[in-house]
């Protein structure tokens, strides 16, 4: 009887382990995310953990917005755009121009409508500027070197230098402080009666960033899953020749995706400018590192992988930044190295590189 | 004789040979041809960066491995020697230990990088090295107790390499080319006066000794890498560049060859970093590890000509001259367009990088083989024309 029980137990255990292994292998992004969220519980109290998690989500979602364009251009056209960081800087400067110089009164008024209007104007302007520069960039810098990775790397690095120098010429070489709109300053403090996480404080701006980031992710998933353009993009990632054979103008699709990617980089940059509250022309270069880690983590070319990768990077940055600030950057790269050892193609690979 | 020294890889273009000869003479007689301190520093940097760019070319040009961690290895060398000297005092023993530490650290890191990211496909290597190099720079910035953080470290070189030491008691004579040329153009009628003015005294102190260490190191390393690239090993690298699949089918373990290339380049750069620390006598993240420096190395390599060792010489010389003197030219030009809003901003002396970026993109499109490659193409065309006409 007891022997039977033992085998039953073993079977239950084996079944559980099997399911766990399945989960780990088939949903590595969720597995890692759960791991990332649970482990810090042992090192900090829950209120701090909650604050850090929301902040990490905010940072991750902003990173996602910046990185999604780069991963899409790679997935669809196999173009490695190392000049992406320059578009982030450009978006930050354009957005800051609207907030600081053109609509300062609206942003500082404190009324909901005016703040929203100013923010919307800043984001739209940032996207328009970097999107239209993306058009020129695709046309004159990237198009001649389709299909040649080495030249793409060289040319886009050169293009990034030029854009960065242009930013210096237009906005001057010094840093520009970017104050947040009045409504988004300060923090939301949870009531101390809330169990476990009572008293945790979350900055308003980060909450807003999380909401906006989720919105962008939602819209993007909807476009890619449900619309004609999305089908074409997914088909293009699988095989560009086939899409061309079906009679679609693949060049137009490339151009559209490149512009959208640049515009998203600009949007991310504008959001980041208010998050950091100070901008320099070199901010894009620094952010590029996180962006690159994100797209490698996610699996080059995958939007969903990019989303989870960005959140992982955001979370580990905040957790390690709290526990041992010196090692924040190293931990980010360490995460990438570890995941590459485990899964050389990234979390959710879509293309064979 | 010459054939053996150059490993049978000649410049193959008259203009190129002439350029290389001029550069060689200027570097060999450097302290005796240019009297200013600024020129002296520039010449030393050219010697060091020829090695850095040539070792980068071994990866980029000969094997098509794009690495963004080259400055990391350069910084490892520079910081290793700065830190051992800081800990043990300014003796040659400390320098030796620094060199040993630099070589070991560079080898270990390069092996790690190679094994990690050459496992996955080639394009990952660029991205992974970029991220790792950035993490390394952040570490150096953060661990300021041992690296000095953003302030960096001052390197107290041994007395024999400093300005107080005299190798030869008497001064030697130098002949200032710049003064001579300036005089030749402004007052060619009294040539004797010009020549007399151009002669100046050179104190053969420890700085000059250090310069010549750099020069001979640079020459030796350059010839070594030239030999290496024209050996069977180098041929395999070029085969991998042209068609990796085929090279593997012929029985070469391409992963080993690539890793060996990365390690070789890393060690050579680390040695160059050691010399940089000793020559510059000051090390900080900005002058050894910055991403901008990495881009500069890339620019030097591509503008000079990828896949040709001579391209490193031409590229490094041209770029460092531009970095130091193009600003002066732009300042003069800026005087003419003063007041025109956007243009004057673009021509200002701080904007030299803009012009170099533009030159870089254009050269990738129109002269993908760089200056050396283009000169060779022209020379070949000329030779063919002459053969056709008899």
C-alpha cells in the first residue's frame, strides 16, 4: 500500500516537474519574469519592492518603445540600425523644445486638459521630427546598403555622428533641463491600511509612463495581429521575396516600418527626457546599450520578446540599482550574457539569424 | 631584403608608397623635424594608434568581425600599467607587472567574448561587444577607489622616461620643417636666413626616449601583423571573410580562427594601451574607454582602407592630424562665413566631427575600399592602360 503511495507521489512529483520544465522551455519569458519578480522579495521589504517594481516597469516600457523600432527594422529588413540612438536624442530634444520653450505655460498650468494638450503636442512633434528624419535616413543612408550588414553598421554609425552633431548645432552643446508638467510631479502614496505594500510611494510620472507604454504595446500588437499592414509585416519577416511575389511593394513597407520605428524612438526619447529631467545629445548613445541588450534578450525581430526583454532589463536595473548601485550596468549586461548562454537565439526568436 | 621585411605585401601604388615613405620619415625623425610640443604629442599618438587601428583591421578588414570592445582592451592595458605603477611606485618592475597583467586580462576577456558570442551568429558579436564594453566602462567609472573614476589616474613614469633624464649630455640639432616651409613661401629670397632659423636644439631627454620606444614598438608590431596577415593563418582569415561556409567545408575550424583573431587583436591593443599610459602619463575613461574613441578607431580603419595593413597607417595619421589641426582650418574658414546662421554653426571649429562623419559615410558608399584600396585600383588601371598601349 505504502509502496503504491510512494510511486503515486513520485508520479505526481514527476508530473509536476515535467509541467515545470515544459513551462520553462516553452514560455521562457514568463518564467524569467516570475523569477525576476520573486527573488527580490528575499532582499527587501514589500513596500520598497512595490515601488521598485512599478519604477522598473516604467523604465522597461520606455525602453520597449525605443527598442521596438530597432527590432522591427531588423526583423523585417535585416537592417541593423546602430544610428537608432540618435533618433532617441532627437526625439528628446524636439519634445523638450515643445514643453520648455513653446508650451511652457500650458505645461505649468496644472489643469488636466492643458497638461494633456502640451504633452500630446510634445509627443506628436517628437514623433514627427524623428519620423521625417527617419524618412531621409532610410532614403539616403540605409537604402543603398540593404543586404550588407558590415556596411550597414558603418554607415549607420556615421549617420548617427552626423545627426548628433546637427543636434549640437541646433540646440547648442550644453545640457537642457526639462521640468515635468506640474500635474505629473510628486508621488502617489498608497494608504498604510493596504496590506503588505501599505505606505509605498510611486512617482506619478512613472505611473503615467507605464500606462502610455502599455497603450503603445496594445496598439502595436493590434496592428501587427489584426490589420493588413500587420499581416504584411509578419509575412515580410518570414520571407520578403514571397511578399514581393504577391504583388506588394516591399520597399514601401520597408520605408513605412523604418519611419514608424524612428518615430517610436522619438516618442521614447521624449518620454525619457521628462523621466530624467535633463537631456544631452549623447543620451541616445547611452540608452542604445540598454536598447541593444533588450533586443538581443528578446530575440532579434520579435515584438513580444522585445516587450518582455525591456521589462526584464528595467526591473533588474531598478532592483540592482537599489541593492548595489555600482553593479547596475554590469547586471544588465550579465543578464544578457546569461540568457545568451541559455538560449543563444534570445527569449522569443522569430527569425533565424 | 625589402621584400622580406614587407612580407611580400607591397603598397602596389606609387602615390601610396610615397605617402608611406613620408609618414615613415616624419615619424622616424619626429623630434628632430618638428619643434612644438603639440606636434611631438601628435606624432607619439600616431605611432600608438597605428598599432591600435592595425590590430582592429585584423578583425574588421581581414576577418569581417565587427567588434566594439576594442577600446576596452586598450583601456585594460592603460589602466593595468597605471594601477601597478600607482601601487608599486615608478619602477620598471611595476611596468613589467602591468604589461603581464594587461596581457593576461585581455587574453582572458577576449577568450570569454569569443567563445560566448562567436557561438551565436556573427552579427551578435557587434552587439554583445558593444554592451560588454559599456558595462566595463561603467565599472571603471564606478569603482573610483581603485581607478580614480572620471578623474582618472596620473601615471608617474620612471625617471628614465621623464623630462628630467638626459640620455646624451649635449643637445643635438633639429631642423624644423614647418619653420622652413613657412619661410620658403613667405621669403624665398633669403634662403640662408630661413635655413638658419629652422635649425633648433633638441634635448634628448626621457620623453624622446619614450617616443622612440613607441616608434619602434609601432614599427615592430606593424611588420609583425603584416607578416601574420600574409602567412597561411592570414589567408585562412581572408577565406573566412570571403565565404565562411566554404572555409569550414575545406576543413578549417572557423570558430577557432575567429577566436584566435579576437585574442590576438586584444593583446596587441592592450600593449598599445600600456604605451599610451606611459606616453600620455594620464589615463581616464574619456581618453581610453569612451565609445567616441571606439567610433574614431572605426573611422580611421575604414577611411584608411579595410583589409590592408597600410590603410591603418594612412587612416590613423590622417585622422589624428585632422583631430588636431582640422579645427584650426575650420576656425579660419568660419571667419569667412561669420554671421550666416546655420552655416557658421556647421563650420565652427567644434564641428570638425560633423565633416568627418560626412566624409565617412560618403567614403563607405563611393570608396568602400578606403584610401589605400582606391589608390591601388587607380594604380592597377594605369598599369593596365600602359600594357594595352604597349
